[in-house]
C-alpha cells in the first residue's frame, strides 16, 4: 500500500515480527514493538 502521507511512518518487519513507528515529531522517539514487548532496532534481524 502506498500513501502520500509522510507522517507518521509505520514499517512492518515480518522476518523479526516487529512493527516500527516513527511519529514525525522530533520531540517523540522511534518505537519498535513486538508482541512480547519493546525491542532494539536490530533485534532479530539477520546480517545476510
């Protein structure tokens, strides 16, 4: 799906079962979540 809206940005990471949300406001922070809780950006990502 594509949209002309630029904020907030949401990305799905199916390989590591994460969802990333960038709110678009510099005062807010990036949020990466998985069903089991908050995770690091590279958690579960392969280096291939």
